[in-house]
C-alpha cells in the first residue's frame, strides 16, 4: 500500500509518501 500525508511548511504544503505500514491518520491508497 502507498500512503500520503500533507505536512504544513513555511512555504506551503509538502507531500510525504511512504510504502508499507503507515500511521492511522495517513490517507491510504492501493498501489
């Protein structure tokens, strides 16, 4: 599975992507 998480940064939003187990608050998407 691939999950995405938006984090706030001074210059806007940064998108983090991780493969494997992710935290519950992350949005989960099927690969």
